[in-house]
């Protein structure tokens, strides 16, 4: 094995081992209180905002799920028609007990800011128009609003699980939920997802509302809250189900939007890199995102390099009876040892994740889907990131 392959292997093994141990350490250090919540003496008033654009097929069911959420005070529910071209507005207007506002098309962040001006509740709840909160979602998340907690996010689970790509996303969302909860203990929850997140309305007004120029306003607002030294928590047992892309083309487009929005956010706050004043951003999240991007690109280079060498080896063996690059030896060494240790910790990490999330939602039972997720699905991400980077640099992207 040449120097490049050895060094690359060592980098991936070290990084994987480091984060597996870090996340396990954080989890087991807080395991007993992961579902615990403080007692609440007075429930705050809530305004639930549902921004919608051409959602005539789902808006009624979403509002119905929102109305069914248990809460001891009256919920203000506002649907924002963001320039819909279908019958979303007409359908929403027929539903009793809610407000329906109409505006020119401006994007989701614009709709949320519009709702922010009209809302009266102390807690501003954002719910996507194709998402369905569990009846206990509010009661499981509101108690987490302690002092200096500006936002509480929820566990997003996949609603449609028929196709292979949907089932793989089902696994992905469950893994994400667990890791996001662990990141709470570092004050580093990097996104407040659109399907359902809650905010203190006065804080949103204080920091200027949502960024209407960012493709992922839910990532940007989380980073902005942190940059203002506010904290974000996650209610792991507050669930909301949502529809995910049903084919690879839609998935690819969605992930490009997520990646480009993440890049927009990253460069907006890059000046805080290694900032000791805002440690969760400067000393952890920004370096983490830098490392993740670098490793993804390195992974692509590694894959192409490995494929090239393997092709040369096979061509030599089958065409000439000998290898063009010399023999490939598989001799146990230090890399194998650390690789084995890394696999052990990764398995512990996965088992802990699965065991915890089984208390929240039904975990998929298919071993084949699990294997496909680990060894095929995750390999697609670097290619999508590369495509996203090109679009970001060319500024040839759209909502």
C-alpha cells in the first residue's frame, strides 16, 4: 500500500474513532436525563405558523394534525399562503379556528417573517405544510424553554416509506435525530428543521427574523441564535412526521439545496472561526463543517485513486499475466489494528443509537436496508456535495 493510501486511511480512521468516542462519551454522560424535562409552572401562549406554497394535497391534513396537538391554552394557528397557484388558500379558508393570510411569492423565510409580524404568541412554532406533528409534540417540547433557551427542535421522522430511497432516508433521519440530541450537550445543534421547530418570538424579533436570502433558513437561524449566545435544545420525544423525496432525482435536488444553504451559512459566519467568545460556533461547529467538507473531497479523491489502481492491477493480471503496479499485500499492521478498534466503536455507536431511538419511533428491521445505507447510500453524499459546490461557486442554484 502506497503512502497516499496509508495516510488517507489513517486520517479517516482517526476522525471516525474520535467522533464515535466523543458522541458516546457525551451520550453516556447524560443518558439518565435524555428524556427528562423541567416542571413547568406557567404555559406560554403559542402561535403556530404554517407557510405553504402549492400544498393543496396536504394543507388540510397538516392543519388537522396541528389542531389535535394537546396544549392547555388556545393555540393561534396561522396559514401563510406564499403566492400559491393552486387551491391551497381556498382549502385553508374553509377550516375553522385558524387564520389564513395571503401574500406575494417570496419564499419560505419571507412567509415566516410575515407570520412573525402577525403572530401574538410568546412561542413561535414553525411547521411545514406537508408535516404532521404528534399530538404530544407541544407538551414534550415547551418545558425545555428555560432561561437563555431561544429555540427547541423536535425529532423528524419519515412518513412515506415505500420506495428504497424513502426507506434509506428513514434510517438517515433516525440517526440524525440521535446525533442532534447529543450535540445539544455541546450547545451545537446546527439546524432547527422546518417540519417543526419552536422559538421565543421576542428573540426572533430581536435578531431580525429569518434570512430571506438563504436557501436553508433553518440552518442560518440556528447559527445566528448561537452567534448571539443563545442556546438550542432538542425534545427527542417530540415527534413530527414529514414527506421525503420519493426518487433519486428529487433527493439529489433537495440535497443540493441543503448543501448550498449550508455553504451560504458557513461563509456568513466563517469570521467566527476559532472564536473563543462564541466557542460552540468558533471552536466546534465551524471547524467541524470545514473538516467534514475536506474529508468528503478527500474521500472522492481516495475513491478515484483506489479505483484507478485497482483497474490497472486487473488489466495487468488479465491482459499480461502480471500486475502493472506490483503485488498488493494484505499484511496485518498498525492500520489494521486501529481500523479494527474504529469498527468496534462504530458498532457500539450504532447500537446505542438504535437502542435509544427505539424508545422514540419504530426502527426499520431490514438488515439489507441497513447494509445498503452504510455501504452504498452514504457513498453518494460526497458526489452530491461536489455538485453542490460547483453550483455554489457558479451561483447557478435556485429554490
